[in-house]
């Protein structure tokens, strides 16, 4: 069986009706030796760290 990673756009917000106070942004993850995914996440974090609007700031990063 062959499985591929899902395609995720870190800019898309995931908001659950059960708790709309938490807003998730899912990246594609990281592949060993790959730079593209890392560059996308770095740019997202850098952009969000410069914003003044509280609702657009990153409050938690979950790395598994």
C-alpha cells in the first residue's frame, strides 16, 4: 500500500464549532533534507510575529 502526505495550506484556518477560540493552522510537515516546507513555515511564523493584531498572532506552536 502506498500512502502520500496530505496537502495542507498553512494559511487556511481550522476552526472547530465546539471551541472557536482555538484556531489551527496545519503545515505539511517536514521531510528530511527538504527546504520548501521549512521555508513556508518560517515565512508564516515571521509574518505572524510582526503583526500588531492580537487575533493574528501565534500563541502556541505544537510540534510532534
